[in-house]
């Protein structure tokens, strides 16, 4: 039976330019191609979970510009409950110009727009629906006070929470996120949170444990092409990467978290959910784009079956 997932977070319009290389200062280059898509870390994670079969609701804000209708329609088409997706008058929607190099690596700019208007009060308006969820997922493209408030809400009502501290923010107060159930940073985010160098499994574990010493119970470090690392008070476990030929790594971290949300709420098996998440993220980078690169449940089953051959 599918679990119920809430995403309290961001939506963006992805403006994706594929480049042979980035231009230098004052330089103009011709780029091979461009595409426009729906993105934002929150929306990406919601869509990934929904495409896999989770029951997903989203709490977010859009602008009153030409992008808002497209964002709402996209979420609804992909199966996300949009009752708490609300327009902010006189404000632009969030946008994310993305530059993808031939290697598949990407560089991203973020303009938060209406996402800055997702306040704690707006979360409270969705309280009754949030109380019915099996997991609340958050990121850092919305105000930090909203993140702190949502974590506290989850703790008060016994709802597991997951925070993906991305994009990395030096102002994040670790003492105010100690009630989060799962903290899921990548290596650079973990470095910023702790001030410690993260270069391998041992250093990642050490940095994770420095956060656990402050009260955070479970840290999941996404390691990109090196897989993922689960760190708990009992020990650590590495989840090996899946080798694929990358076309575009944009949104792979969001694919990981959306997949985790689906399998964790469905089966309540942490390690099994992480194993599937490494696979799902790997599959996503074999296609271009963000949300459109995410496999459906049937497509993902076929990918997993291919790995067994």
C-alpha cells in the first residue's frame, strides 16, 4: 500500500541550457540546445515520489506570472495534490537557470521568487492534511523559519520528517533541526554544516557524527557517483553506486529523496528504501532534464530487472 508523503518546499521553472563549456568573463558562446521545464527541489522530490506511486501532497507558493498555471497543471498531471499550492500576488514564480556541460555536470542559479512567501502560517493552514502523512519532506529553497516550524510540527504530532539541507545555507541553525528524523545532505552540504572536510566514507561518518552529537539522530549522506552512506548510533552502512553512462546529473539528488520517500512510507524499511534510492538516482541521470528524467514505477521496475541480468 502506498504511503502518504507531504512535501513542504519549493517549486521552480528550470531554464536549461546545454553547453560545450561555460563562457569566461565578457565572452559570448553559442549553446547547442535549450529546454524549459518544471523544477525546484521540493517539486522535483514530490514528482519523483508520485511517479513511483506515492500519495503526495505539496505545500508551496507560486507567483502570479505566466509560469504559475504551468507549474500547478504539471503537478496535478503527475499526481500531486495541489490544494495547498497558492499564488502570491505581485510576485514572480521561482526560476532556476541551469547550465549542463557535455560531461553531464551542471551549474545552477536560484531565484526564489514566491518561494520566499512560504511562511510558518501557511504550513499551519495545511495542518489537518499534514497530520495524515507518513513523512514530511523539506529542503532549503524556502525560509528557514518555515523549516524549523515544520520540523517542530512533525515532532509534536509524531510525524517523521526529512530535511535535505540544499542548497547549502551557512545560516542554518543546527540546534533548531535536532528533532528531524532524517537529515540528508550531500558531501559539500555536510562540509558547510560541520566545517569539516568530507572526502571519503570515514570523513563523511565523522562529520555526520559531529551533527549527531548535537542531537540529530540519523544522517544519510548522498555521495553522487560513490553511492550513499547511512550513519546511525549503531554504526554506518555504505550503499554502493550503480554504474551508468550519465547524460545529465541535474535533479539526481531530488530523485534519490523522492524515491526514498516512496519506498520508506510504503514499506517502513530504511535500508531497503536507501538501496532503491541509489538505483533510482542512477537511472535518472541516463536521461536529460529533471522531472522528465524520473522513471515511473513500471519503468523503474524494468531498470532494476536489467541490473539483475
